C-alpha cells in the first residue's frame, strides 16, 4: 500500500493522517447530530473534541515512548517527533481530557461519553484503514488467500504475504459502531 496519496505543492497527503482526520470529523459531526436530537448542548462538543484530540495525540505519543522505551532512550528526539503512536494511549488521554473539560464546565461527562462512544468506534475503524495504508500494525506471515503483500511500506516487510489485521480490525470496529448506533436507539 502507499501511505503517500498525493501532493499539494510541497505538502504530501498521507493516507494514515487523512483517515485519522476523516474518523475524527465523522465522529464529531455524527455526535453533533445526535446531541441535537437529544436536546444536548452540541456546541460543547467542539471544545471537548479539540482537547480530546490534542491530549489524545500527546498521550498516544507518550505511551509509544513508554512501550518502545529502548527506541526512546536510543534516540529521544526521533521517538518524540517521528512515526509511532499507541492508540490506547490516545483513547485514554482523550477520555481524561473530556472528563476534565466536563468537570470544569460543569457538564455531565457520562451524558457526553454516552453520546460520542458509538462515533468513536466509527473513528477507530477509519484509523485502522489508515494503519493499512501506512503498513503499520500488520499481521503475521500467511499463505492464505486473504493475505496481502506490501510493496512500498516503511513498516511492514515488503514482498511478504501478511494477514491484513488492520482491515479485519477496521471491519470489526465498523460492526461495533453499527451495533452501538442500533443499541442506543432502544
């Protein structure tokens, strides 16, 4: 797969970042529509999303540096500024940021958490497609008909059939999101 999708002047649009952005924006707009249907303050979602995304990225990078501590110790600046995030760190940091924001603004965190959770699963599905485009988070080698072969990946071994765990996970996240959207209507 190719992570570099196209260029706009000197800027390269990468598949991973594009899919993360699509996921975040989709989650935000869906949550806004759901908030309006529930007569909740939909304007509160924008600062909640802003702080959740900022602290999510910071904590995803922090957890990467903890998990990959040998890489971090060998080249701290490269580990901090280069590729590498741990999604669970991002989710934890985003939830904590949303909780703190809701406490400061005297909003019911549980109501907003309940509102956005199905959309977060949807966003994660898009993020996993981004992983596929980048070639990170790949599966193990396989001879299966479902195996895929990367040819231009900076992360996955090129020229080797691998289980497309990113796409399997993406489908799973979309199914979870669909189930949650269905369930909250009950």
